């Protein structure tokens, strides 16, 4: 299964090598020159400070993956990491602490907000050509080609998916590899629509799978890999397996907004019955009654009402 690296890095390896400063990418720079500066900076980092890739990433689902990695591997589930800074990695590959992203306009992005898609694709192609000190295929298609008997689940956020599409184009000419591959995407993602084997994963499924909306594709991929194993390549079966999860999604509550005067009267009525009521439980009661009020605003009104009682 293919997941993206995390923008959040753990502080276990000291200072991080930042693409924005180490390679100083600007939209006008030839990417080959930027890559040369970046490779020199990465390979010049003392190897004694390098850590396993899976130990570097923080946030998202990486804490859980570190806990489950050995069990996943025993169950036949392998993880590959799509890294904007180092290319395609295995979890056990040793890497320096670094910061790089395909998110347009970020401090350590490959490119600015304009022309980012094509520049990111060109950068990914250069990463595919950089063997580095890592073992294994360096592109997605090469990995699919090498592991013909495996099922390949690609679960990448939009910016990362757009960056690797040139790599995946080779799959469109490889019927055998394509038949073993599915792509998970949110229904609003336009970047992947030229891929024929897409399974839609709505953002609100995170409330059944856990985590946040930002990790829903990765969590859906892990869910399918553990539940279906090699059968996960069956697009219709994968979609049908995800469908029952919607029954476990509680709809977002619909609440009615209230004016300051209306909120204050609610608070006043409650405090006259129990003057010890603090803002938090009273706000929870207010929301259970079907009303909406932002927490900071409610606290200010609560303080004002209490002071005037």
C-alpha cells in the first residue's frame, strides 16, 4: 500500500534538512539544478543521525503504523512511502530528518502556487532516477512491475496523487499491473479521473474509520488491505466493503444560531437555577438543545451574565 509522507516530522533526529533552504527551489530554476543541490545536501548529512523512515514521520496515522507495522507485515501488508523529498521509500529505509512537500506554496514545497502540478510531476520523475542509498524500486510502476502477485492500493492526498500521475501513466499501458492496482480518492478529486480503477472514499468516512478527514484515504486503504488482502484489487468488492461503514457515521447535528441576547437569556435562566454552572457544561447543554454558539463567544457571554446576577 502506498501512503504519503507526513508534513509533520518527529523531533527524534535533531534539526531537519529543509528543502526550502538547502536547495532553495524557485519556479524559474531548472529542476535538475535544484535536485543536484538537494542530493548534495541529503548525502552530506552524517549517516549516524539517520533513522528509519517510519520513525521519522509524526501526525496523521504514523504513530499507529509504527505500532502495527510488524503485525501488518506478518499479515502480508507492506507499506511504501511517497516522499516529496526522497522519493519512494520502504518503512525500514534509513533517512535523514528532512522537510519537503508537494503542497503548493508551502515553505518547503518544490514549487510556488503557480505551475505547481507539472513541476511536482517533473520533480517526482527526478526522484525516481535518484537511487540514493535505498534498496528497492524507486517508482510506483517499477514496484507494481516487480511485485506482480501483490495487490497495490494507492491512497494519496490530492497534491501527492497529482505529482505521481506521470509515473502511473505507465500502468495504463500495463494491463497485468493495472489489474492488480486500485486508487482511492475522494469524490471531489479531479486529478485521478483518468485512472480507470478508482474507488471513491468520501471524506466523512473518517468518522467510521477514526482519525481525521485528512487521513481518511490512508485509513480506508489499511482497512481494505487488512480485510480483503489480495481481493482488494477488485474495485467493485472494495467499494462494497467500504459501503457498510456509512451506517456507522452519525450525521453532523444541525443547530440553530442564536443572537447574543438569546444566548444570554439561556445562560441567565440556567444560572438562576444553579449559579455554580460553568461555561463548558452549559454550552454542551445549549448545543444538545439544538442551538449553535462558538465556544469563545459563549464563555464571554457566560462571564458577563454571571457578573450581573
